[in-house]
C-alpha cells in the first residue's frame, strides 16, 4: 500500500505515544520508534488491512 504515515518526535516517549495514537486510529506499525542520526525519533505506520468478507456461496438460496 502506498499510504504511509510517520511520527517525528523529540523524545522516545513522545514517539511511542504518537505511534500508539496511530494504532488506536486503525494503523499498523511498520517501523517501531528509532533514533535517527539527526537527533530525532521516528516511527512509521500504514493503514491496517481491511478484513475481507466471506465469499457468498452461490449454491444457497438467498431467500432462505
């Protein structure tokens, strides 16, 4: 999936909190908080995959 969101923070705690908020909003972490060379913390997430509905069985009568 092409959609990615990043959390950039000044401390590890802020980065963890930001990532937790994304998870609460339905995102899936793909990069846990990491200290970057420029002195900031970063984490990344993507939208969680949608659950697929079970395939309809065409052998059953839909009126039943």
